[in-house]
C-alpha cells in the first residue's frame, strides 16, 4: 500500500516542476516576441505566451494539489491501520503466551 502511495507523492512533486517548465516556456515566447519586434508588439502577440504560461500553471496546480491531498490522507490512513494491526497482533501474542504458560 505504501509503495502505491508513493506514486501520488511523485505526481504531486513532479507536477509543479512541469508547471514551472511550461510557465518559463510561455514567458520565453512572450519575451521573444518583444525582442524580435522592431516596434511595440501588439498585446495579442504577447498574449499567446502569457496565456500558455498561465494555462500550464493552472494545470500543474490542478494536478499537484489533489494528488498531495489524497497522498497525505491515505498515508495517515495507512499509518493508523498499521498501528491498529500492531495492537491487535500484540494482544493476540499476549493471549497465546498466557495459554502457553499454563
């Protein structure tokens, strides 16, 4: 169970990096328009890169936030389950040890 949970943590960790990559790429597109323009660039020409940057930011956050939320909730559930299983096993061993001592 813990191994499979690590996939969620990986997604939650990698998504912001992909988001950042897309954001930087979008800003590079916008600044390239500015750099290559001999006059003041039209807002619509800049909007393409800025839009790409914002969309990748949004997608990265939409992926990362739920993945990390679910990961932490499930991690706590697994931890509680393991604790309860340990208590049950300890009680069971204590009962068997009392039978053996008789």
